[in-house]
C-alpha cells in the first residue's frame, strides 16, 4: 500500500513563511523597523489577543485548536519585551468588555470597540518603552458587504483617539493592520505614524509571522495587490457599487484599480498597486528586452545594495498604443520574485509576457478585423519594469505595423441591453480625458442553436455489468457505460447531497457523483467536497489547518511559495477523504467594500490567475482538486442571489474572466463553481453563453461545473421571470453539471425537481436525454480521477502524520439528565446557541435500532446563512445538520442514528451561533439488520 507522510512541522513553517512574505510594509520612517534586540514594546489595541485568522462565512469556518495571536507571537520572541502592566490593563478591560461575536453568518461585527487610552497612561508607558505597536483589526465576509462607516472601512473615533494619543507621546509608533482587505489609510499622514504594515489575516499561525517580521528574522517583501486611494470616492466603481440592490452597472468597464488610476488619477493614489518596502534596498541593472516568437521577454539583474538579505518582486507593465479601442495606461504583463539575496548579492530574473496578456478585446469589431476577439492594434507597445505601477521605468518597446487578431471570438456573454461605459480619450500628451459610450449588445442567441453542439443521444442498453473502473482502465468506453444509465440515473447524477451528507466525510459541504445506491453499484464513487479556500471547513468539529487568506497570498507575488503551501493542504485533504476543496475564490477586488475580498486575491486578473493556477497544481499533486469560484462577476455580497452584474463583453474578457482562463489553461483546473448572481440578467447557474460557449467551446474545458449552494435558476427569458431552486433542466442544458445542494438524492425524491418531468414529458426545449448524457460524461470523467475512485478500487493511500497538532482533539461529554423512552419522546429545550455552545442530553432506550432525532428551532438570520450543528454520541460524530436562516420561522431538521446501548449520551455542538432550539423529538424507526434486540 502506498504511503505519504504529512510533516506538520514543515506544514506550519510553510504557512508562517508564506504569511511573512505576504506582509506588506508601507512605511518605515527613520528605520524604526526591524526592532533591535532588547527593544521594549508597549502593545496597544484590544485585538492583540483576538487575532482575526480569516474573514467570516464559509471561507473562514476552519476549526482550529489554537490561534497564535499577535501578543503571543511577540511574547515568544526572545528579542522583544512587551510591557507587562499594559497587557494586564488590556486583559482586565477585555474581561469587563467582552468581544461581541454578533449573531453570526453575515451579522458579525466588522470590528470591536477599542479600549480608550489616556494621555497620562501613554506618557507613563513611553517613559519606559522604546516603541509603541498598535493593532487595528477588521473582519468582513460572506453574505454582507463591508461598509463605509466608522469602525469598518474607516477608523472608529476611539481608534483615532488612540493613534492621536500614542503618536504624540511615543517617538516611534508602528501600526499593524490585521485585516482581510485594504482600509482607509489617511491616518498615516494625519498622525505621523513611523511604520505601517498590512499583516492581513494570516491563518492560525499569523502571530508568529508578525513576530518574525518585526524582529527582523524575516525581511518583508510583500507588495500591494490593490491600489490604496485617498478616498473611497476615488475608485471608479464607487459610483455604482451597491447603489441598486437589484443591479450593479459596471460603468467603469476595464478601468478597475490601477488601470483606472494610471490612466486618469495618479494624484489621488496613496499607495499604488505593487508597492511594498523592505529592510534593504535593491537596484535593477543590466536590463535586456526582446520581442520574438509571440512574446516579450525581459531579463534583469536584481542587486541587493543594503546591509541585510531580502527578496524582491519585479513587475512588468505594458502601455498599448492609442487606437480605436480605449486602453488603460498600464497593464500588468508579468512578474517574478527573487530568492533570498544576501547583502551585496544579486540574482538574474526573467519575465516572459505572451501577447494575450496585454491584448485588448474588441467587442464590436471596430478595429476592422472582421470579428470580435482579442486584438493588438498597430502602434508602439511600451514596457515598464519595477514594482508599483507608478515608479516602474521604461525597459523597452516594439512597433506593430498593422492591426492583428490574436483570437477571434463571438459575442458570447454580451449584454442584452445597452448602458454607458467609461472610455479614455487621448489628449495627445500622454494624458487622458474621461468619455463614455454605449456598450455593444448581444447579436447572437447561442442557446437557440445549442443542439448543434450536443453529441447524438446514446441508445440506452440497460445494465450490462460495465463498471466505471472498466472505463478508467480502457476495457470499455465512457459511452458504453453511460448507455446503461436510466432516465432516473441521469436526473439524479446531476444533484449533489448536503450539507453534512452521511455518504461522505462527516461535516462536509456535499456528496456528489455516486449519490444513489444504483450509481454506487455501478462503481461510481461518492465524491466529497468541503469549503475552503484557506483551509478545510469541517462542521463535525474536527480540526484543520487554517491558512493565510487570499489577499495575503497574492501579496507575496510568489507563485512558488503558494504552490508549496498548498501541496501540504492537498495531503491534509487526502487524510480526511476530501476530493474537492471549494476554492480558491478568484473574483476581482472591484471595490474595497466587497465583503468577501479576503477570500479573493487582487484587483488584477493576471496576479489572481497565476495565484489560482499555483493552488491548482499543488492540490492536483495529491490527486485532489480545487473548485475555482465564483464564475463569474461575483463582486459584491449584498443581495447576491438577486442582483445582476451589468457588464460589457470587453470588461468580462479583460478583467473578470482571465483568472478563470489562466487557472484552467495554465493550472489545469478541472472543476468550476458558478456564482449566485445574474450576469447581464441571466443567472450564472444556467447561463449558456458562460458555461458552454466560453468555458467549454472557447477554452476547451473538459471538467465538471457545479452551482453554488442553493443557487437560483431561471429560463433566461426576462429579468422579471421568477427564479427556481428546482428547475435543474435549464441548469443542465447550459452544462452546469451538478446542482448543489439537495437535502437527499434518492429515487424516492426524484420528482422534487423538474428534470425528470421535463425529460419524460417535455418537448425537449428545456432538456434532452442527449444533454443529460453529456452532463453525466462530464461528471464521470471527473470522478474517475479522484481519490474516491482509488478507494473504490482499493488503492487508498496511507497518510502518516508527523507531530499532528490536532491528534488529541476528541471531545468527551457526559450528562446527568437522561430521558427514558419506548418508541418516542419529546424534549423541550429552550436553547439559544452561541459560538461553541453545546446542548447535551442522554437517552435511555428500551431497544437497539435506528432512531430519528427531529430538532425544531428557528433563526433570525437570512436564508443563505449556514449554522452547522454537529451531533455526537459519546464523542463520536454521527451527523451534521446545517441550519439555514429562517427569518424567525420554526423549522424542523432531522438526523438518523443508531443506538446500540441502553444509555446514550448525545451532544449537539454549534461552532457558531444564530439558532434557537425549541424542542427535540426522538423516535424509534427500525431494528438493526432487521432484528429486534435489547440494547446492551
């Protein structure tokens, strides 16, 4: 049997070093940092012991046994001494003013009230300490965008007072930003802060990375993945972001982030994309530029001029010539990160930039090349080398004598109605004036000709005894296998079961693939997926490693270090029998207030795509796969299931789709999740242009596509048409293969969805048998290359763990209250859950067998809220029930378990709050193996 070793010490070290490399230093005046050995530090900020390891929602729900906060990290550093009296003051205040966790799932507080600090106290502390370190912390997350309020994007009044007081009394003040995304930075100049670092949300070991950076054990080398402007109003997307609850008009078009500021508004940039300081200085020499074989190649020597070793990110930007198409003044064309260069040392790096990276998308044929598609207009292409987009210097250019079509593409995904978009009008002196034009609209309805792209129906043969393993090993074709599938099989295989399906690893997001007895009998593996991307979400309460968030990873500008880290995660997934991780999220930071920016990488599609590709390659080394999401234009959380992203074909092709294309073509991604939102009025889950024309026909994607959980579907007729959760036929015809999720997937509930009725009684306008067979092939081809398939064939790997920090995380429970029952008992339990709350009870039963446990309760949260409840019997997890918000309405959730002893102790555990349990009914169902018996 094959074995793999997961060394948790190496895993931890990889996470710490990745977080270090993602730390971005924006200021270091008077060389305040690194702190010298023996430095005495006054640590301010109540969040010093409440470190945000990640944002909130599904991407942050990683259970850990310990989070190393910033105080702990600094306390463990022998070169730094923290002021003990100040820590005691904070601990006492914190006990009297406990953290407000909020209601959970989209109703958390984005920050916590800060402890006031008097000028007298600050003066006393400054007399005996060398440096003040202030922690500002923020969280945000799924189902709710951040706000432009104080205590959210802006500092609270108490935080402002803290900075004012401390900066006046301390000569050296350092601010650490434990955040998932950029915040207002005007405080730096206002209070004269000496040093500022974005330490992000760096997972469960984040405090250790902070200590290494401040002490100088590691030299910061992170660079901003986003542009920080003077004001929120300076971002072009602010004019429309969340202004209309039902629609976001992407009027800024391709001018997102630094593309906008480089073209129109450099003066309002506080810190540009790509900016990041080091404890040393570098220079770029011996630059070489060439253009041949369809790509630009730049080589440069990076020399360390300073006294300490460090790493340097080098970025290449392009300015395309003005022409018929409006263009930004800078577009990132490539980047490279050096290794650790010793003082006085140097390293030669090379950046290659294929033409597509700086091509423009002509969405109405105005360049005269006879089609829409990616083009290069004639003229001079200038390139700039450096770090941030403002300071990068000219490195070379090439001239193109005529307009050139790189890739002709149709009008797929074009808007169905016109709106105005921003354009750049050249002034002739290198500057631009803002203009506007109507976006080109769709001219072709690809859905109408969909059957031209569907293979002929495979005649059904019934069961011939062909197993999926026979296809995998070449004994039979996939068509011969699919011919065996009945109409019922075809309608059920497109449904995933969850959350917390007992058919796969307990407490995970869904089971899919071999979800029925019949499919399993044919050798189709039952596949398991769980939330990511910064570690596995296991709602059973089992622990997993919590990794740095997406913004931190992107800030490394180092694809190699990210790939190394996620290689460890791949093995950890194997050890938990998880086949697919729901991440990375690769939507664009269109606006700083998007609540889910912490999961995503950057405002730039190339940086985002290459980071995603690194994660794909890493996980696939273990045979597991990431599910790249949310496809596409999912750039806000407010009303995410109802809103439409009104966006041009050009903006989609240049900004919002490239990361997905890179992850697929360069990373090898083979699983995609569609988004909740509508794209130009059509729900992503059933968008034919997106899921078939772009993804499969144009990109050549051969993998599996799933919906987001409980996604809305419509028939693509009008914006006003009522959505559905059950019309899986129109989802399937778009080649969105699997609907996530259904409560149960068995033949008994087949008619809950419309697919079977449409297939057997419909006219073929919504679905045909040939299309469902195509979907089945997509699913089965994916399933054949998973660890679950290896288990079906008896080839499961053995994972040897070295120093697993979670090896002793079992929970023992006991209770003094037992309820006696014959066939049924109802327990009244007025339990309002909170984070970490347990509801413990005992059952004394008269006969062994299977029992149902029906919990009745309610939640005041919205319907997309997810509050997992893990049910344990004597410390063994037996089921996970996921409650959704009910807006105060009572609902009943059931689980089934086996009682084989007379007295059973149950524990219902809530890792997050938001549900009130009113009653529990326990009912006898049936004997074990059909034999009545007295419990032991």
